[in-house]
C-alpha cells in the first residue's frame, strides 16, 4: 500500500528566505504526486502535480517540486517566502483505480509553515 | 470557477445524535470523497462515490455512512455521533481522469459534546 511521509511537523522560515519542504513516498508503481496547501480556515488548494515527464514541476504562487525516483522524494521548494505563504502543506500520492481511472489520494501528515518577519 | 461547497463551516452536536454533513459540487464531477482531518494524522479517506448511488469504503469508514442520490450531492452521515468523531471534515470531487485535480470544499468543523 502506498504511504507518504512528511518528516517535518513545523518549519519556521524568515520572510525572503528560501524554503524546502520534504516529502517521501512509498508506492510500487510510477506515482502520481501532489502538493496541496491549506490556509487557516480554508480547504485544500492544489499547488502542483507530477504525473510524468520533466521531473521539475512548476506550480502556482512561485512553488516548484522535484521528483527524484532514486530517493522516493518529491520535495517542495520556493526561492523566496512571503508572509502569505504561512499555511499547512500536504504532500499526497495518488493510486489509480483500475475500473474508474481516478486517483485515490493518500496524504502525508502535513507540515505547518511559519513565516517570521 | 470550480466550486465545492459544504453545508456548515461549524457544527456542534451531542453524543448519540444523528448528524448529516452535506457537500455539493457544481463541476459535474463523477467522483466525490469525504475525508476527516486531524492534527498529526493528515487527511484520511472515509468514503468515496464514483457514481450516483455507488459508494465504496475508504480507510476509516467505521461509524459513518454516505448517500449519493444526485450526481452533485454527497452526504456524510454519522448515525450516532461520538466524541471521537470530533474533527474537521473535508469533501472533495474529481472528474474521471487520473490526471485531473481533486477540488476540496472549505471543510466542516464538527464538535461532538
């Protein structure tokens, strides 16, 4: 069965500094990988996703993620963090259902990002 | 703009009550999901539905049931609410393709006293 590990529960970054959030997955086949963000009191919003092709994926709000098969990782990065990036970030792996095609997502436990002035 | 709406943002119920959480999507999506979100546990899938009147158990279905009578509406039912069902509940929907995005509602924070 697939699983996702986000080893950092909290991360604090100074505004303007770079950010990297870690995500490791376990899945037997080629994974579909996602990063979602949840702002306080809100639902989840998709930042980016990886299905195939270029292993460096660009997303919204200046985020990017790199798929590394050899390390089973899909880390999220941003070169310069803004105060509005403070939120909780979830990594997820999707498994296709053979008869319907959509992904059943398995989420990590999340990383809460705090941005200091 | 795509939209998934949930009937309540906050709900307070008493132990033993029957609770209905409603979710509506306006994207004509075939598939809908209910998750619960707890600190330190992330999101866990309760039930999902891949067609009207079709449902399938997720990872933590105990104590819950669902109903999907119309394509746009997916209801989560707590037959007899218990305090350990106090949580944030998130609804999501997706079209039929594996490359599509799951869209989430804003969540319902349920407190069971």
